[in-house]
C-alpha cells in the first residue's frame, strides 16, 4: 500500500476524521460493534437464531390482545387464524420501553430501547440484533441481515448510534446470499479485504505514535478506537476466508421484486421467504426485517383507503374496519412464516425451535402516536409458549426484560439490557 495515514502534532483527535483517513468511512461504524467477546468459543452444535419483524404503524390492541390472560385465553380476532400453532407463540400486552416517547420517531428506539428525546436528536445506542451479532455474528458468512419492505430505514443501530441501512430488494438479497461471484471476482474481493487489513496496520502504527501526545481522557478514547481497529482486523480476516468459499446452493429461483409498493402483504411474504432461506442455509443467525408503513391502498378486498391514513383512524368505524383487514393479513402472513419454519427439519428439530421470532412496533396506538402498550408477539426459540402475558396497561412492564430473555436464548450470559430489571416474568424455557 502506498497510502499512509498521518496524524499531525497538535491536531484535535476527531473520530470521524480517523475513519475517513483509514479509508473505511462507511463500513467501520458497523464493524466496530463486532467485538469478539467469545473469540475462543467453538461453533455451537445447535445454532440459535433471532428474527425481529418490526412494524411502523402498530397493531390495534383490541384486535390483537386476548381479553383474558394465561394459557387458556380465548383467541382475539387477529389470533383466531393462528389457532393451529397457538402453542408456538406467546402474546405480551402492557409492555413498552421506559422513558421512550416521540411517536414515529421512537422507531429508532424500537430495538435499542434508548430514549431519543422529544426532537428525536438524541444519540442512539446498539440495537438488540446488533448486540447479538456483536458477540456471535462471526459464526456465519453474514454477521446479520438488515432488511425492509420499502426503503433503507431500519431500527438496527451500531454501538456508536449509526443506523444500518436496510436492503429492500428480495432479488438483490438472493444474489447476495446464493449467487457466487466468478473466481476472479472472488479473488478481487479477497484482495480488497487484504488491502483493508493493510490500512488497519498503518492506522494502528500512527495511532500509537499519536497516543504519546495526548492527555489521559484522549488516550482512553484513542484506546477505544484502537480496540475497534483490532476487532475490525479480526472481522476482515474472517471475511477473507468467507470470500474464498462458495455460497450455499438452494432449489429456489431468484425472486421477482414486487413493483407495487402498496402490496404490503405480498412484499412481506416474499421477503419472509428469503428470511427463511437465509436461516435454513445458516447464512446468518440474526435478522431484522422492518415492515414500515405503506401510504397507499393495500390491495386487499374491502380496503379502499391508504394504510397510513387508516392507522390514524381517530376512532372512525369505517377506517377501523378497513385497518383490521390489513392488520389481520399482516398477522396472518407472520403466522405463515412460523409454519414454514416449523416445517423445516434441522437435525431432528424444526427451524422454529431454534429461532426466536419477534414481532413488535414502536407504536401501541398509531392514531394518537402513543408508544405505550406496544404490540408484542414472540414465537419459537424453545420458550414455553401458548399463553398471554398480560401486564398493566397503565404502568407498563419493561419490554427490555423480554430482550434479556431473548439474549439468553441465543446463548449470551447476560442479565441486563438497557432499562431491564431481569428476564421477563412468566416467560420460561420449555
């Protein structure tokens, strides 16, 4: 490499300038979150996975949550269509993220549980999926996948609070997962990775020289940066090995993207098929799929008004009726995804048994932009399912307790995540 990175004497240390100087300004914020806490751990015999499906416009609580609690609950209108798999999922009501508000802006807090302030300008922190990927993502070709139905917005954030842009094209995702590059392209990819490692060597050398010129506080911040560089080197080394290996082969054909952005359910089903293939081939174990909110009319019988407008119903009976059709289809498609995972055997267990599937939204009531009483469904992952955990609708239970339970399910020995006080009460392993 001919390019060398220099730090001038007397210059103020600026993290962004270092990242730009290293030539990896785009990828580094994500990769710095991938600290090897379990570098010495062997690959687990039984993969444990996590899929978060997040909604931008909520779900009507009165149609989703059963009126009674416990294992003998009477199915709600939305859950009647899932009766054949009711012992595979749990309904949670009366939960939310403490101190998180801001209506639609709380979408950024959905998986991080980090309050963003009234103007949405607060600094975010690492999201649940990336926290899992940070410690366990090295076990697969892709540490995580961040997907969306439409656009690049996502609730996935790095440790330094940067949003990870989502992939919203099932066809591009298919190519990324299953279409091999040519041998020449693979070698070029590996070479680019090796060049990146060479840049990291230069950054490390020059940063160490700079450290001797700094005060204690700046030295600490620089040490954190050097740690992130070291972790990036580990990640690049792993990526170089993956770049040399062929991608898995699948019988499925490359999907055709749905051009009608308002076909919310069709897009959901198509992307869910891709999520299943990614899990089935063990291409990744941590996936976030954000189903935002179409502004147009969802092509369903009985619906003639835009989805976003319906979600802001103002208790109008006609809007509520049409909204129920859309939301019932969303929950139904989620149920089909569970059935698909349940039908795939992996060493005597189903994919669903080894995958926690989490459905939620930042909005408990889209009409008044409330972030309380978030809709929550949790399936799979060897939890003891089949119940409705009903918490206080006025004094909500911290949803982060569920996050701790899910972290433990994938194998992380932790008892804390943000505002949690432990694992979720009443949710046990089977």
